[in-house]
C-alpha cells in the first residue's frame, strides 16, 4: 500500500521503518530540513522502562498547587486563558487517584518493555549508531524519606517484571565512579540494570537514512497545511509545496497533532509540556557520568552521549512557546554540577527548549479516529524515545490489520 507518515521525529521515522519492512511504499512529510529536529532532538536520552511511573499521581495536585506561587519548581504551572489547558488539567487531575496512577503506570510500563525489545532488534537489524550506553540507569535520592518512599513504590514495576534494586551510597559509587566524590550527598538510589540511554536524534537520523535505503521517500522542508477528507476518508494532504496523496496516512506530528486533528473532528487529549535541555561538551580531563540517571529531588535527568553531556529538567505549561533564557536553566545546571562538578564544560552550555506531547494518562494514542484510513501514533509525552519502536510496531500491525503483540486497551480513540 502507499502510506504517508506525517512527521519525522523519532515516532514518525520508526513507524516508517516498520511500514517499509512490511513492504509498503512509504513517504514521510517533514517541515524541517532533516529528521528529529524538534522534541526528539534534545531529550534526556533515557531508555527507561524502570522509570515508567505515570506523572498523574496522588502527589501531583500538591505539586501543581505549589508551582502557582513558587518560580523555582521543576513543575511550572501558571494559569492561562487557554481552554485546552483547562480541559487537559481537569483530565489530568482525574487521573491522580492511587488506582488510576497504578493502572496508567502498568500500561505505560508494558509498552516501554515491549518497545525496548523492539529498539534492540531495530539497532541489531540496521546497525544505526546512537551513542548508546547499556549499563543501566541510576535514580538518585538525596533524602532518606524520599528514598524509602521510592523503594516502596518499586513494587508496582517489579510486579510488572522490572529488575529494580535499592542501592546504598557505596554501591552507587561502585556502579558509577563519577559519583564517588559526592556519594555522601546521596541517601540512596534505585538502580535499574536493564535501562539504557542514547541520542534519539542520532538514532532517528541514522534510521531515516536506513529507510531511504529501503526505498522510503522523505520530503523534508515540507510543511503540512491541512488534511483533506471526502466522506470518512483522507484523500490528500495539502502542503506548502503542493498536494501529496496516499492510500493510508499515519499522523506522528508530536505536539502539532491535536491542532491538525481538531480540524478533522478528532479531539486528541494532548497538551505541550515544555522542558529545558542543555548539552555540554565533554573533553579530556572531565569525569562525566558513566551511566545516565535522574536526580529525583530536583527532577533533573542526565546522560552522557559520546563526547557530550545532556541535562534536562522542568515541566512547564506554557502553550507552544519555545522561548528560553539562561535563568530557566540555572536551577537544573546547579543541581547537575553539584553531582558532576567535572562532568563537562559547564561554561559552554548549548540551551534548548522542547515540548513533550503529553496525554493526561501519560500513554500514547494509537489507531483510527474519525477517518478510516488515518492512523494516529501520537502523545508519547515524556517517554517517546523509550516507547518509539514499540509504538511503531503497533502502528504497522494496525495498518496491516494484524493483532498487536501487546494489548492497546486504554490507548485508542475509539
Ligand atoms: C526535556 C525533555 C526530556 C525528555 N527526555 C526523555 C527521555 O529521557 N526518554 C524518553 O523516552 N523520552 C524523553 N522525552 C520525550 C520524547 O523526547 C518525546 O516523547 C518524543 O521525542 C516525541 O517524538 P515525536 O516524534 O512524537 O515528536 P517530535 O520529535 O516533535 O516530531 C514531530 C515531527 O513532526 C513535525 N511536524 C509537526 N508539524 C508539522 C507540520 N505541520 N508539517 C510537517 N511536519 C510537521 C515536526 O517538525 C517534528 O519533526 C523528553 C522530552 C523532553 C521535552
């Protein structure tokens, strides 16, 4: 079949790859000059089924409330006259019960595990380079009470088959010697030996090249202006460079997806949640982290990517605004530098902001909406790099009319 994938982020490109493997004729439309130039460009790089907890939890409402008057929080919620924000926030609050947090976490976790296995197969099949690191991730706690609570919380994911180990500060220093000089600042950590990290942009760009080698057609510099329908079918996509047609369409437009879908009568419960990302050069004499992780008290994620150190933080509800200033990065840089004083070239930060396509539940949306030839692969939130290859397989299975290999209940529109 002729299939058109809209968007060349990590989700669109992995989907294109799975569709090409199934023998389809695939065209990818992307407004940027290359693949993975938006949210997939500068995420934290963590491939983290061991951290698949839903954001909507019984603790979240208090965090949101606190952010109304505090500016130094990792979570920044400022009320705006934006009906989409209010609708999304109410849905999010409805997910904050213990029972829903648990169900949402388990659903996300199942997808993340499936996706990690699919990712490893894709890497083996294509040999795509991505500055990967496969020795696990450390989730660090600076105070004993938070650490104890997190140890109790691991039961949810351990029940789902995840190997999670509570480790003390000496063990932390053994697992990542870069943390040895600061181990006394830590109360403990959860170590997930099967979690990993890598550069999503490098992977996506390499995979796009592999797709081209398989016959995939990438139309870069092509902005989608509208999706045209007749009856219950999409018939063409209007772009700034003319029309494109296919038999089947897949939407993988990240945070832009709800804006285009709305015009088709489909309401996608996705809101952009802004994050800040810094990349620093790592040079001779530096002691960067050996493996990635999260400073949980400060909600700062980090990973070494070859000769770079990536640090990300913050969840800000600021609509589609991508502006940033050095002050936005001050707290996260201070926290990361406190752990890795010689981790990289701290005076040469490359700043960026990007938007997580978040659903209230934290799980993505698959399958058909109002049109019978338009599939959605959207809303991967804060875990799209981890979920991408599994989400791509699920989408290819749906397009082919096959059963998906894992259940997708709770992740569809219909
Ligand atoms: C700060 C931060 C840290 C993160 N850390 C992690 C992490 O450690 N691990 C993890 O698993 N996930 C992480 N994520 C989440 C992950 O990065 C995202 O879920 C993922 O990148 C989403 O991919 P996507 O392809 O859906 O979106 P995008 O990468 O944004 O791709 C969408 C594509 O669609 C294109 N597009 C949009 N509109 C149009 C149009 N009209 N015409 C043509 N093209 C269009 C865009 O140009 C873009 O290339 C993080 C996110 C942030 C913000």
